[in-house]
């Protein structure tokens, strides 16, 4: 397939965007350098709407920006049903999860796991998060670049170094406040970019959106009877909803890059508003991103054609570069990179917060007195960022994405079970360290088996959460009859009781 030139004007727009992101990091450098409260929590000074935009931008990667329209183009909107789970999840977060995180004034989500269970559970949750997100940085850089460079003459190594390198620098400089305000800009940019694709594509078709609607109905591009066919689990709506529900629960309860935002607002009420802001934006994603795929389906059915053997993962960038006017095209491509950078920056800052809080401060504070926590956090950002960037370049050169995807799949298997651990700790009194450790081992074993026998990530997520919760709870009954541990103020039934560090709990009570 012949590649398309990117164009001078598009390059100018893209470079201006990248420099603007760097400027945000520079602007917040002084504030972020004061202490870890500023670097990791922004001194709880972020407005609710901005925190909500940041959560949204963090959870929506460039992969989503391109794969969601591809899904709608090839099939229908069935996977959009999973996004509706946010309507159920936000009230649960507000009532049962956020109060614990804010009450304990945690910097990382995994501090709760230590208070509820033990240090080993905290270390396990934190280490698995760090491992997964280091690999995720590489994939988030690699996938959008490989898609864009398959249809354009952009040098993939150069753009990886520029996009990834500048992201590392502004995260290093601006801390979480710089990351959040960059997320806000990037959130507007990626939503605006998606809207432009929908409008330009729709108005380029004879008959406009009337033709799009007719094509969608005639070709069952919204929903079809097959979406309730249990024989095809990749399109079975109840499974899509359940799998996305459990994946989202992990993101919002056990994944530090999102949980970190809960402490960046002044009050719990502000945190609640930020979650509803994010929920609203997540719902907008359904018609906007799935609609983009439906519009492109109609466009290439009526007004254009794709090259023979075209890889549909590059559908959006191909349309942008070939059909959108110069300058605007550069803005939309910047939106794709914005989605990648918001995810990368959040991962890097969250990784550094885990390393400093869950390891350095918890275990080595007395040994590492000669280095400030903020300096150490910045060193971690540089090291992990460069490692992720190097791995993305390795993938670009060697096209070894399947190997790296396998790594992400394996480490990702440990994510959703951790969400089950959070849930069993909050919603039961019986769960204890003994049961949780054995439950995690059993859950991961079952989940690995399911993953090897079924390629549906939705089934894997559903099994991972449910087995983690049930095994942890049931096996806790086999712990020593009298198990002394602090749960006062740490479960849903005791959340309003005063948290006492040395409180005791008799396992024989319920």
C-alpha cells in the first residue's frame, strides 16, 4: 500500500501541540518540586471537573481511539454496552470505596490493603501494578504509531522518541498537577478530534447523516439479533457488560493511575463530582467513537474505497490523512497522540508514587535519607519511561508485538484479581490475609487456565474477579480460629466507626 505524505502544515500543528504539552510541565515544575504531597496529590487543589477529565483521559488510550471505531466499522455497537457499566460503578465507588481511600489519606490504593490485610498484600498489589504499567507504556507508544505509520511516511522511530520523550519530560517536571492539566487539554483534543472525524465523514457522503443512518440500519451496524446469541461470546451482550464491568471496577478501585486522582480534590464531595464528570464523558464516548466507525463504514461504502488488503486498525488515521484538510488532519492526529500521552503520563506518575510510597517510604526510608522523595520519584519516571520507550522502539524495529502482548496478558491477569481482593476486604469482615493469599493463588491459576482455553478477555476478567472474591472469602474460614487484625473503620459495615491503628478483631465474630 502506498503511504501518504503527512504534509508541512500537519507537522506544524503536531509540533505546536507537543511543545504546548511540554510547556504545561514547565509551568508546574516549581509547585511540584515542594514535596510528595504536591508531586503525587497536587495538594488536593484540583477542581472536580478537571479531575474528572483527567480520569477520563487516563482510561481512554490511543488504542481505544482507534480500536473502538474499528469495532463499529467491522461489526456493530455491541461493545458500547460495556461502557454503560459506569452508571452502576460510580455510585458503588462513591458509597463504598472513595470513603476508605480519603479516610486513610492514602497516596496509593495499596496502602488500604496493608491496613485491611498485611504489608505483603500491599507489596503484591503495588508491584503487579508497576510491572504491568511499565509494559503498558511500551504498548501505548507502539500501537498508535505503528497504525499511523502504516498509512503515512512518518518515521516511526522519530515520532516515538518525540512523543514518548516529551511525555516523560513533562511528567518528570510537572508532577500529578502537570499531568492532570495536560490530561484536560488532551481530553478536549481527543474529543474534538473524534467529533471532527464524524462531522467531516458524515457531510462528505451524499445524503449526509441520513445515508449513514440508512446504511447502519440496513447492515445491522448498531445492534443485531446476533448480539444475544450465546453461541458467539465475542458479541453476547450480557458477557460484554459483565466483563467490562469487572475490568472497570479494577481500573477504579485497584489501579493506582485512577485511584490517585481521588486525593487530588479538596473534599470527598469534589471527588464524587469528578467521578460523575468522568461518567458523563464515558457515556459520550459511546455515540462519538462507535459513531465514528459507523460513519466511516458508510463513507467507504458510498464515497471512497480502502486499498486492497487494508489493515483496519489504521482505519482512523488513514481517513484523517487522506480525506481531512491539512492542518485539521494534524490536529486530529495530535488527538490520537494526546490519548496516548495522557495514558503514559498517568502510568509514569502512578508508578513513581507506588515505588516511593509503597517501597521506599514503607521499608527503606531510614536507609535512603540522602535523596528526597520527589527526586527519587523523578528518577523512577525517567528510568521507567525510558525503558518503556526503548521497548516500544524494539517492537517497532523487530515487529515483536505478539511477544510483548503476551507479557501484558500474563501480567494483566494479576490486575482484576486484585480488584477482587479490594472488594472482599471492603464488603466482608471474615476475609483475612491467610484467605486472601491462598485465594489469589487459586484465582490466578483458574484465570490462567481460562485464558489459555478461551481468547475472550471479557470472560477472563469476569472469572478473575469472581474467583478472587469467592476463594479469598471461603478460604478465610480455614484460618486459625482466632485471628487478630484491625478492621475497625475498614469495611463497609464499620466505615463510620473511628479508625484505630491497633484495634483487634476476633475471627469468630461476623
